[in-house]
């Protein structure tokens, strides 16, 4: 194996990126794990987080979910997040209460004390937390204030995009 091939193999294994001072090293650092945080996912999003109030009815929130084509909403009391209401909650309610579930208030039926994360949380840590707790949505809280809402799909897409960017950079490096 020639020197270029050995260097590419070493780099592909994840060793020596910072020491090589080449374009692959720069690409690896710029897309590396240190930058894979929830804040990176939220970067560039515009608009307010779609949310519900704890005194909303289930019927109103189901309409909100359908209108925005989303699977869950944080439930707010003023500026504080007090719960989450998701499609799973709706299925559970319909099973327990039938059509009367639609007239209940969220504060009676929402998932209380939701699991949250911070913008500095690593994407892999958030994915792990969601998998362990069997949840699909995480409110993002900074200083006690809701600043975003991410789904497991958002995290997986971001992770795949980063892996594809690294693979492209590696292919470009090897080709040069």
C-alpha cells in the first residue's frame, strides 16, 4: 500500500484528522461530534414552537396536530412547559374513554413532567435518552424557557446528513 493509501485508511478509521492539516481534517472538524448538538438542529429554524395550553381541550389539540401535520405538542402554562400531548396519548385516551376523550382538558390527560433537553445536549445523548425512555419528542429548554421541540426523526435525519457529509469529504480527499 502506498503512503496516500495508508493515510486514507488511517483517516477512514478516524485517526489523525487534526494532525493532517488537509481539507479532510478541516471537514472532519467542522462536522465532528463536537458540533452535533441539539442547537445545531435548531439552527436555522424559524417561527414559534407549535404548543398547546393546559386548559385546551383534546379536540382542539387534535385539530392542531392535524393542521400542522405533527405528532406532539408541548403543553404550556404561561412560559413554563408543564407537559406533552402526543398521538400516543390520544390513542391511550380513546381506548380508555372513547369519544368522550375529545372533550377532556389537556391538564387531565397530558404526559406531565416531560423529559427535556438543553441546546448543548449532544445529538447522540438525546437519541439515547429517547430510546431508553421510549419517547419520540423532546422539548428543548434553555434557562427554564422553551426554545424548541425536536422529534426522533429530526435527530436521525441530522445524524444521517452529517455522516453523508463526512463520507463525501472522505471521497473527495481520496480522489484528490
